C-alpha cells in the first residue's frame, strides 16, 4: 500500500522497492527521482523515503551477492567411462549416476557380448560401480563376468583407471573382450553403443 506525503500542495508517493514486478533499475530510478524532488518540495520525509528505497535496494543486491559468493563452482556431474576393446576396435561407454540399477540397460558388443555399467552414488551404503558382462544364449543373456568397485573408487593405476585392465572370454564362441574404467567429469563425452537386449537381473 502506498504511503502519501503532502508538501507544498504536492502529493508524493513513496513505494517500497519490494513492490511486485519492480525491477532493480526501476527502483533506482524512482529512488533518485524522490531525492531530486526534495529540491522542489523541501520535504524531509520525502528525502527519508528516497533514502529508504536506496538502502533497501542496496541490502537486496548485497544479499544476492552473498548468495552468489557462497554458491559452489559449477559442479560437473561425475560419470564412469569404460573403455572396451573387441575385434581390435576400442570404444567407450559412459555411465551417469542412477537412483536405481534396474533401469540401466546393457549394450551389445559384437556377436557374443553384452556390456552393462551401473554407477550408483546414493544411498551411501549402496554406493558402488558395477560392471557386468553377458553372453547370449537361446534362453537369454547369461552373466559370465561381474566386477564391483566401491564409490569413491580406491584403486587407481596410471594407465587403466580404477579398475585395471580386464580380459573377459566367451566360453563357447571363444570371443575376447577387454575393458578398463575410470571416473571422469561429465564433459568428457563418450559415445554409447546401441543398446542390446535387456539383461536378466
């Protein structure tokens, strides 16, 4: 609600800079207009109203600046990047954190393998990185390899990330899959392969 002050037959309206829809620029302009009007009205209350608006705006901007100051630097989401080699070709599979492992699908690699990486950070007692390798059978996918690592990872090697280099063999087709995994920032992009059949849990 606007408060009115009458000086020398003039009515001046002083509004708070909290008024709905008022931008900081408009608040500043209005505050200085009030201060300038004092020259013509000579009203001390008018001067007080203008100063109140300036102080209110200053506090508002100061608090906003504090909020920006204490905001953490733009956090890049972590991801697990697994480098896998099959048939002499190396590709990458990136896995972002998930709330539930059951929604994570595997990808098909060549004619024999299916590869699946689950990265779970929460809850803390379930935080882990799990890598699954399957092979195809007539009845579905068969798990032939599984590796589980704590999160945050504790093992690190100079060349092969936290997992070290793994060799997985398909028992019937005699295929070989190599892989190693590292923890990276999300901007370190990796092109996922086409999803394969859904693995049995």
